[in-house]
């Protein structure tokens, strides 16, 4: 009988929380509460979405969008295929 391999989902994000995103989230209690309410996998997707851009100005926009979109109730980045590092 063949053994079935089990895939596991890490309990914590693959990516560490970058300093710029941490600063924005911790400066806004509502955004921080929303961040703490989403799953580790969802957090990882937001982090990957922020760090995946090349231009500093685009990254700054992404960081700000994480803050505002979390507060609007979004739990994952919209219209993005997801973190390729999962």
C-alpha cells in the first residue's frame, strides 16, 4: 500500500513582517486589530504582496493599501494570484 504524503500549512507566515508594514499597522489600532484577526496564511499573502514589488514608491502604496483595505474589511489582497512561496 502506498503511503500518502501530507502537506502541511505552516502556522506562521513564510515571510517576516517587514519594518515598514509593521510601523504602519502598529500606528493604526484599527488596522492592527484587523491584521490580528486574519489567518497566518492571509497575513503571509499581504506581506508577499507588499514585498513582491520592485519600485520603492509602489511598495509605499502597497503598505498604505494594506492598512486601508484591512480597515475596509478585505482579508486578502484583491485580484492577486497569491504568494508563490507557499
